[in-house]
């Protein structure tokens, strides 16, 4: 199984190109689509839909019909139609601005749901300890519930970074996130208050619901959240203490690099 190489190298030029004139965008997309043909169909489809979604979300691109027709790729045209159909649902802190650097999966689509779970599992399998038996599917389930309830998509990268920092993968069963079955430390505060959950899935669901409801939003991306040091949208309270955003940012970089280096082609 060959590793999928240089995914970021194909992503970055498209975001730069879309700030330029139509003809430059067309030429750049043609090159990227040609390169993408080397990738298996399933992964290529997600990439093409991602390119198309970016076209739709950038206000500087006004002549979309001309661009799509000029590119002359029937596969990209289909990907563009798919992105247009799904765009009304993309109302969270998931697409747009610098958050184009993060994942987006349609969690109500079976293949995308599975992909979200697989991406999570790659990082989970890299941990030395997993005393709570957390799985990628558990995270995908929490993300799906929150998306359908709040209309906000929480990227798996963010969830994994916070899960890692909060102690969900620690080795000591007596540590609070483990003994309270609360891997994201929701309500386990510095004053010594603890919040216990009956099962780990319940705690994971609560985390996703909180992030989707109180932190991310149409005008608050993941990068906004990190740079604000995880201040709530209503500006009342934070997820953790000073410096938390910088800690999350560091782990986010590690996760993105590790997963990119360990994605295998089917």
C-alpha cells in the first residue's frame, strides 16, 4: 500500500490561485486535477469536492460557470455540483478563511462518516495508552450528533488535539479524565469539581455538543478559536487556562503531519 504523498502541496496552491484572475484559476485547477488522477478514485473525489467547495466559499470568484466550463473536466463538474448541493449545510466553523486547512466530511454520508472515524483511529492507534478504549467511530458518532443538532461541523483534528491535551490517553487510571470517564475534562475544573459520566460515549457526545454550540460558529473558525485562547462565542468563560490555545496549536500540527504521513492508499 503506497502512502499518499504531498497532499498539502496540492492543497496550498489552490487557495493562493483563487485570489487571482479567472484564467489563472483555470490553469492552476487543470494542473491540480491532472495530478489528482494519480490518486485512487475515492480519495480523489474528496479532494475534487474540496476544491469545488473552496470555489464556492470564496467571494472573489464570481464567474463560476465560466471557470467550470473552461476547465473541461466532467469529473470536476460533478464534484462542483456535489459541493453546490451540500453548501447550505456547511454553516459551521468548518469552511472558509484559514479553516480550509482542516477537514470537512459530510457526517450523514456513510463513506464520509467512515473516513472521519478512520482519520481519528490513525492518531488513536499511535497512542501508548487508551485506558478508556476510545475509538475513531466513537468520535465520529459524537461529531455527527453535534452536526445534526447544532449545524456545526467539528474537525477531527481539533477533537484529537483536545483529547490528547486533556489526558484522554494518559496511563494512570487514577487521573481525573480516566476515573471520571470524562476524557475531555468537561467540568473537571481547577477548583476540584469533578464531572462523572456513565460511559465514555456520553462524555464524547457532550464535548462535541459543547464545541459546536458554544465555541465554533459561522463567524468563528478553528483558527479563530485557537488564537483567542478558546474563549466562548458569548465571551463568557474559556475552555481552559491561559496558554491553552498555543498548546492545542502545537498538537494540531503534530496530528496533521502524522496523519498525512500515515494515510494509505486503498
